[in-house]
C-alpha cells in the first residue's frame, strides 16, 4: 500500500441526522406555559451526566451496575442581557419590574395594509400588552370594525400589529388611520439579595434545519446554576459583552420513571 493512501471506511448512513447550526434557547415556568426566547447566544451546550454505582459482592464480582445523580447541564454565553429575562431566568432569586411613564395618545397613524400582512404600529405598551382604545378609519371607507374589517395582534417583540381582512371595507393596499393610547416605560429594574429559594423552570432548546424542521430538547425541571457574571470589555473592543448562563436539569419525580429528566423530539429525520 502506498504511503499516504487511504480507503473510505463507510458512507453517510442518514444525512438528516447530521445536525447543522446552533439552537434557540427558551425559558418557561415549571409545569408549562409561555416560553421566552433569550435571544443571541454563543457556545450553547447540553451535557447529560450521572454517577456510576456498582453493587459488589465479596466473592462473585459485580452483582449490578447502575447510576445515580442523573442530571443535565445547559451552558452558553448570553448576549441580550434583558432585565425582564433576568427576572425569568433567576426567578425566586431576583425580581424584574417596570416603571411606567405617562400614557400617550396617537392620532391618525398611517398603516399601509397590503394583502393580509401584519403591520406594526410605531409605539408599544411598556408591558408588551396590546395598545388600548384602538380606532381605525380610512379616508375612503370611514370607520372600520375590528374582527370584521381588520384584526389586531401582538407580536413577539411586544408591538401591536394590524392586518386587513379580505372582504372588509379595507381594500388591499389601503392606508388605515389608527388612533390608540399606549403607556411606555421610564425604566426597567432588576433587584436581588435576600431570597434563598430558586424557582423551577423548563428549558427548551430548538435547532432548525433549512426546511424549518425541528430538533427539540425539552428539559422538564431546571434551575439556574450560577449568578450574573459580567466582564465589561474595553471601550475600543467592538465585541459585545457576554453573560455566561448555566442551568441544571434535575429529575422531576412527578413524571413517570424514564421520562423525568428530558426528551428529544426530532422532526428533521423522518424518512
């Protein structure tokens, strides 16, 4: 055999199981509910671990092998250091709150409604809720009726959106004039110190392939694993400041044995 030659040992068995890309990390309350996307991450990892246990005899070797301290650890560097999300991640230890400003009124804000696309209003409630006292009119059709001529929603960024309904008075491409009231924030606060109990969380890690199919890892019961650790860079360092974040997943004894720690749902590898 010539020096440096090689033989390919195998071929790819299932290309759909080759995972590419990072994950979206979401935090939710223990027991279910709304998950919060923590945003930009670097170096996200998932690690399962346990302690081996051996039952030994004096004269017949090892009688049984098992594990204890079964857990998972989720690590990463978090870049979007959002005070509201600190309150979620560190629930039970710290508390996030908001300070509202004075309410404001908007008159005749223009929203161009193409097809049934959602259009963001320019201002949002500091709480992330829907703006209030919405009135929609057009210079052509006059007053429009909610859920007959248009629908209102709130998107993931907390902005109220408006979209036309086919068959209503708002024609495709119409400019709607929107009146509404909103209450912005003066500031957000996060306070900590004195509390001694962590609140349980649920962690969801999702990887998407090019077809938007998912690989989802759901940790049923997790706790924040370390405190806030911020290393401020120099003024001429253009890299954003990361905040290391760690969660420890523990067994959830309320679930059936064999399903107490995490599960993986794979819609990418379905062929």
